[in-house]
C-alpha cells in the first residue's frame, strides 16, 4: 500500500487513487521518470521532498523488483538498467552540486556555498537507501556502476571545507561507510584498487575489482587545464583518490593521474602548488622507475619541480626538496654509489640541485626558509658522498654563515648544519685540511656561545655541544691529530669549565 501511495505521489500511477495492488511499471521507466522530476524540480523544497520520497521508495519497495530487468528487452535489459540507475544517481547528486566559479582565476566566498550542506544531507540519505538495496542484491555490475559517482560525492562532502558543515560531513561519512559495506570493501584503498587475489573478470569476483577507473571517468571532464579551477572540490577529490592508491595499482592509471598532478603543481597559488607536489611525490614513490622514465615522464616531473626552487614559499620548497631527493634516484644513479671516481665524473642533476640550494642558502635571510634548507641539506650531502668535493667552497660558506646565527629555541639550523659538516668531513676528508682553520674557529666560538646562552634548554645545549665536539674530532682526524696540541693549550683563562670539559673529550681520543 505504501508503494502504491508513493507511485501516486510521484504521478507514476495511472490511477487517480492509490490501489491495493497496482500494476508496477518497469523499474527502468520508473527510474527515468524520477530522473526527469529531479532535474525539473523548480525549487530546493520541491527537490528535497522528492528526494525524501525517492528514499522511501528504495527502503520499502521489493528489492527483486528494483533490480529486475525489463521483460520486453531481456538482451539489453542489463545495460539499460545500469544506465537508468546511473542517470538517477547523477540527478540526485546534481541537486547538491557545488556552484562553479565564473572564471579560472577567482574563488567563491563561503556565502556562495551556504545552501549546499542542507541539500547534501537528504541526497546522502537517498543514496544510502539505494546502496542498501544494491548491497543486498547479486548484481555486482550494477553496484560497480553506481559506486564511482557515489564515492566522488561522499569524498566531496566529508571534508572540512566551506561547502560542508558538521551535519553534511557526518552524512557523507555515513554514505561512504554504506558504500564500503555494500561492496564488502575493507576500506577506501581497497574500494579504489580492488583485490587482485580474485578473478576480476567473472561476476563472482566483481566485487574484488576497484573503481579507480570509474572515479577518474567522473573526474576527468573537470580536470582539464581550462576547467579544474572552476570547482573547488575537484582538486581535493582527485588528491584524496590518488593518495589512496599505491603500487602496483597506480602504474596502469599513470597517464590519467600524472597530467592533473602537474597542472596542480604549476599553479601560482601556494596551496594548489603544494597539493600538486604531494601528488607528484606520491606518484614517484609508488610507480616503478621504468614506468616513470617511459615517455620522458620523470624528466618532465623534474623540470616542473626544479623551477619551484626559485620560489620564496618555505612550505613549497620543503615539499619540492623532499620530492626531488626521491625523483633523482629515478633519473640517475646517486653519486655516492660510484665510489671515489665519482668526484671526477661529469656533474649530474644531483649537482644542479645541490648547487642551487647552496647558492640560495648563502643569501637567504628569512628564518622559515633557512630552516627548510638546513633540514633538507643533510640528505643531499649524504646522497652526494665524495662527489661533494665539487661543492666544498659553497658548503664551507654555508656552514660558517649558519653556525654564526642563533635559531632559538630548538636551534634547528645549527644542529642540521653541524650534521652537514659531519657528513661532509667524513666523505671528503682529504680535501678538508685546508679548511680546518676557518671551521675550527667557528666551532670553538659556537661552543663558547652555547655554554653562555641561558635561553637554551639543557637538552638542546647538550646536543649542540656533542655535535660540535664530534665535528672537531673529525677535523682533527683530517690533520692526523695535529689539532690536539693546540686544543690542550686552552685553559680556564679563556673559556668556561663546560667548554674545557667538552674539549677534553676531543683530546682524549681521535676518531679517524
């Protein structure tokens, strides 16, 4: 009786009054009429009422009828049924669609999204009811057809953004959980990638298939150069999708994942650029090197990242330097792996990056950027190995300059630069003898400053003193112990007992 009333309310029954057992129309006809009414709804209140009735329809109707094929078209009935459900889902989602920017340079104010959360909540409820029907049925292909747009919609609305509130986020999260239950997926990663342990071709193994391709089909029209900036949610959904996918599932979709990531990384807004660089880094870490080198992809990514080294945004530089360190291993062998002969080898991309970083470090005065550079430099020095000899002059100037300037309260810069000096001395010790005088003076001055600085915590002071003592030991080893007689001449007349105690650890044993 309730179904009869619903059909009558939706004007889908030929009877003027609800009948006890009305003849049910083919489900495809019903879905088509529902789609038309959703698209043609003239106001949000009309659409909300219609969506509520659609939800009741999926909750109360016989699942066998909802999933039945048209008896007059049994051969193509499956495709027609899938298409009808997909069109209805698109119509439901369209009622809570985000407004678009008029151009690709601006962005909408929060007021433009004011009505979106209220429209999204009933859509989530209706889609949950539909997923409950699909999850109880045995038509896996229909579920896989419905899953991509539902997933994109849920991800769009469960994020904390201007177009969501607590209610819409909770409804969208519940919708995502309902989608996982309907397909017996463990989590979002398996939803996208599937499970390769089962037969992906057969109907029984269909639920082991991932929907990454379908999600990209939904996003692709909005991810072009001219359209991706018009909808604020597209980049976030794309990034969320990409970051869920790991190897080996990422590689087959690389031609569709790499271009949008490059578009994002090339944007002038730091937040978009950072999102793109994160996507590129994830691709580098989860794609075989051979696939990245194919069609010169790795070189394209390298050039896109290298130009960002000229920016002044500390957050961007930090992500770029981290990504480049991993990407360089795809493009070339690390100089440290080639042995002593690498010092005479032709300079490579590692040298280009390190040279530019050191050049920028010398002139940089912004604290945030100095910390980013200092934190990233040890990794590059370690990668260079003995080939750091080609950059010793710049390294020396950077070490002397950064050890001179305080960086309270954690002294991150000084600690990282002492690590740089340690790694450089170990790798290029035969070439360090001529630089000992300037470096030793700076290290001794650092010890005096650290011991007299009352603002430092005991742990930071101890770390600085230990690392400084180790660097002095290594420099002494480069000169085969010739510094020890000089250090023994230091007494209490020129420094504090703490400095003398630290120097005593150097003169007792010498590390070679």
